[in-house]
């Protein structure tokens, strides 16, 4: 649980900037079956990021989305 607790400390403290000030495009990938971080957190973040796109994927969880959607995520990152 040490990794999860460390992540929560990062997320719960001010980041030094507002999400509305992020001007570059951002895609948030999130599994709808994630039982570690609920998709509503990504949804809320996407509303705060001016150029956010959401990729909510059915039948994917916190870890499985990276394994099962790897190719799609990489295509998204490199823009193909």
C-alpha cells in the first residue's frame, strides 16, 4: 500500500498551478471498471482541463487498461 499512499499524498496537495491553465491537449485514459480510482475523478479532471479528451474504456480496470489498450494509448501519444 506504500505506493498508493504516496500517490494520494501527491494528489491531495496543491500542484502549484491550476488545471485550467494547462493549454496543451491532454487525453485521459481511464477504465470504467477501475476499483482503485473511480472514473469520476478523471471525469472531473477533464472538465477542468481546457483541451482534455476523455477515453473511458468499458471492461478495463486500473492496471488492465495499460496492458490491454497499450497500442491505442501509444497511437494517441504519437498522434497516429
